């Protein structure tokens, strides 16, 4: 893809993504997962969703790639069914892999929802789930959750402001709109990355919420 992977845009000096670009990329990712989970017959679970597997084209639109360990759910497998199977092994990448996979639970669409939630938080605060600060029980999920509802502006990726102009922080109305947007998107990331798969949103609900967040910011 013309603009490489998402990882170099959020963790390097390659370039800074604006808030609208991040919202569009998040919508593209969740729409791709919604298609895999709900429009493919049988459903497909990606199993290794992470920023390096999200590719950006010349228009900075996101495409989900690398289906090397993807799994097709057979017709007898319910999307919500969680079956213990110690022979399954761990799928995916540390930091993005759903915790239940490490416990021997079978692949489900909720594993991809977890990975999406982690990526969503990462995109908007600029920290990787494997950052050195996340240890001794602290994780990206809990770090983001602790910021809600009043501290999202403190943890947001400072590169977001590079696109808003020098007078943005003097525009209280615009700053309130940004704060509401960041709260909504980080809250969605937290809901999607809950520890228990049955407590996470479905990908269709996450997609509907992500579209609403993006559309609300654009029309504000």
C-alpha cells in the first residue's frame, strides 16, 4: 500500500495523523471486521489484528491485511460459543491477542473485537499495549479506563494537535468537541477490550457506534 502500515504512522516520526484521519481509519477497520464476521458465509476471524497488519492506501484509507492465521468458523460453531480446548494454542500477537486464547478457549469473533479495542485506544493515545509502562497489573485497557471520563485530554496523543492549528486550544467550543470525541472513542475501545469475551460489544454494535462518533465529530 502507498502509505505503508498504520504502525509507522502512530509510533514513528513518519507523519502525524489528524483526528479526522484517525476516525476514518477506525471506521475502515471496524467495517472490515463487520464484513468478515457478518457478511462472509461462513464467518471469518482474523486472529492477528494489529497496526502492522492495517495498510493505508494513497487516500489514507485503511485495509486489513495478513490473513495468515485467520480462521473460518464452521457452521456448527456459534459466534458466542466459548469452548475449552487446550490443544488450540495461542493465536495472534502479544498485546493484541484476546486473553481467552491464552486460556485455551476456541477462536471466536469476540477475539477480533478485543484486538480492535486495543488498536482503537492505541490510535488515539499513541501508546502501544507493550509499552514499558504497562506492567505489574497495569495495561493499556486499564490505563484508558482510568482516564474516563475527565482525563482523556491528558492521555491523548499530542500529535493530534499538530493538525488543529496554533489557536485550537484557545477555541473552547472546538476543544469541547474534541474532548467529547476522544471520550467517546476511548470509551468504545475500553468496552471492546474487556477481559471477558461475553462482556465485549459485538462487532456490529461497535461499528454502529464508531460511525456515530465519526459522524458526530464531522457535523459538530
